[in-house]
C-alpha cells in the first residue's frame, strides 16, 4: 500500500521551517517522540514532521505516541490506522493514570493540569525507554500568548512557553508549532478532511470538575482584541523577541552600570 501524503499550505510550511531553523529544534541524528492526542495540533505536527523527513538536508527519526489513560471508553484504532496510512510509526502507551486519579484528586477540583502533568510524565517514560532524545509537543502561538497573559493575570509572573528546553530527565522538549496560529492548524485538518479528537477524550470530562474557565476567558478576550486590531498577535510576537529587561521592576535584570 502506497503511503498517503497530507496537503500542507506553503504558509504553514514556511512558519514551521523558520521556527525549526531559528531555534534549532530538530537536527541531524535526533530521535523525536511526538505526543499524539489526535487533536488538530498534534495531527498537524506529525504530518509536518513527515514532510520535513522527506525534504530536510539532514536525517532524523520520529514516532508518534498516544498515552492511554486506562479508561474503557478510549478508542485509538482509528488513530493507529491513520498513522499507518501515512507511514508514521505509532504506539498507544497503556497507563493506569485514570485509576490513580481516583485516589489522588478530590472531586470538584481542577483535573486538567493534573492529567496534563501525568500524560507528560508518561511520555517522558516512554521516551527514555525508547532512546528518544527529544519530545515534540503541539503547542502553537495562540497557546503561548494565552499562557503569557494567564500567568500575568492569575499568577503575577511574566512567563510564556519556550520553543525548546531541557527537562530534568535529560531529554529536550520542543514545540515546533510555537509560531503557527491555531487557525492555520484548524484549516490544515479541515482541508485534509481529518477527523479530530477533542476535549471529549480527556478523563476530566468524565468527572464533576471545575471547568478551566481561565483559559477560555483569556482566549475570548484575546479574540476580541484581535477583531479590533488585526495585527495584535503580530505585535505580541514581535514583543516576545524585543524584551527590555532594564525597564521592568526587577533590579536583578537591570544592566545599568551607573546604578
């Protein structure tokens, strides 16, 4: 059976390629593990990596891994078949995360961050067992802008999402979609007719939990500003790359020799 090829817009390819070159995310000899949830973001990521593998002037390997929470309702056969059709190695990594959560989280608590941490930990374990030196996540630019303002408004800190960082366990975590807009990834899935998995697959949706209103509220706020100022996200991206430390209220970051 001949491998299928996804249709990817030139603009998305440019953004992806530019980010990889600028931040040196994937290089010669890397073994990359992609966290594949089946949502539009991670689906776009595996197909962009497959395209890069065909055309990049260097060699690297990548595989997709879907973390199973250990719930009877989970169905990943369609996702495995999708990867097979497009020539992408895929593993469903079985865990007991859902069972463990019964005893470690109180009802009416926010489960989303808990399951995110547990899923990330499981990916790390699988990466270590398989000899991968990098884990690729599907966070896009909208995610990092939302996180930046959420940290500012709710935590009193200026923090976004790094394109690449080294985890304590030794591997690097990379975000190859960090400069792509969410709508580009949604368009990619729609144009290829890909069925996507959404929040309904998250274990938190099966429990009586607090809805993660902060992110939804921040997303809606940002969308409202962008409707009024179409270059808003472009200006945010520019500001992330032009940081004047000595204008902030942290003396440790000042670089003035006359103080």
